[in-house]
């Protein structure tokens, strides 16, 4: 009888500990990231938006593809189960344009690597095969929208940053 009690006691304690530590499925408060992210209000929890400035010296050239690229490592608190959207400003305008984009014979695109937690900005000649100079200083916004929030907002034009910002209550910080 003592052996049964000695076996059941630790098992019971483990069950109580693990059941007491379960996270409520609707409580995402523990997932809220810290850092330079802009987080939306309580109705749209955890849409993450952050500015990204790439300076002339930060661009690298891939000589095989003749593309310039910059790799940005997302914060460890980034929501990886999210739709990733990248926007850029053209010259000195205040408007934001969704990538991919073509402007002044340059093709702007991005690649998202969930395994490495990176967003890579790519700039190349729009005609393909051509060589362009260093893109210079560029400003981008990276927006991460949790997958569960994309489906209810199917009428949002995700190419339009202003509409995305209004829908998800993003503050316009640089």
C-alpha cells in the first residue's frame, strides 16, 4: 500500500502543477513583445509594426543575381505565425508603397524566412539581368499581422499601408 501511495503522490502533484500552469487560449498577454514594435490597441492585439532604416553601407551585393539585399533579423518576440507585409517610401514622399514594387527601373521585393526569423529586402534592376548601383538610404515598415486576424479582415487592401494602419489601429511612427 505504501508503494502505491508513493507512486500516486508524485503523479498527482505533477498533474496539479501542469494543470495549474495552462495558459488560457484567449489570453495572449504573455506574448506581447517589447522593444521598438508598435502594438495596436486591445481590439487588435499583437499586430506588430516596426520601422526599418537601411543605410548605404548596410546593403550587400549578390554578384550572381546582381541584386542588392539587406537582411533584418526579427526580434525574438516577433509573432512568427503571421502575415508579413513590407512597405517603403519613395524618395521624400510621405506615402508608403507595398512591396513588391517597381520604381525608377528598380524592382523592390522582400523574402520572409520563418526558420531564420528574417526579412530580406531585395533591390534589383526591374528589367532583369541589369546591374544597378547601391540603393542608398531607404526607409521601410515591416508589419506582422497574426494569421487569425487576417481572415476576418478579407476586405482590407493590404497593398495600401494607410488602410492597413486604419484597420489595425497602427500608430504612424518612424
